[in-house]
C-alpha cells in the first residue's frame, strides 16, 4: 500500500469513527429535549436554546474529526 492510499484510508476511518459519537449524542439530546417538552410544553422557551447549545457542543467533536481528516489528507 502506498502512502497516498494509507492517507485516504486513515482519513476515511477518522471521519467515519468521528461521526458516530456526534450522531448518537445529538439524537439523544434532541430526543430527551422533545420528551421534556412533551411532558411540560410551557417550558419550551427554556429547553430549545439549551438543546441548541448542547447540540453545537456535541457537533464540535465531529468538526474536530473533520479537521484531523483534512490535516491527514493535505498536510501529512
């Protein structure tokens, strides 16, 4: 296997594994937020902004995986 193929494989594995956590985390956060809104609709204005912040924090790990994949592809 040449170095270019190894870089492509490493970047693909990095992005694939790096997307699993955010996907599960965002689904969990969104599901629990909607569950809480379903139980108490009057608190919707407090839950939605917190949910958006939590999803942004969760997505940051996926963005880090993307950055590392791009570094593997174009810098190394």
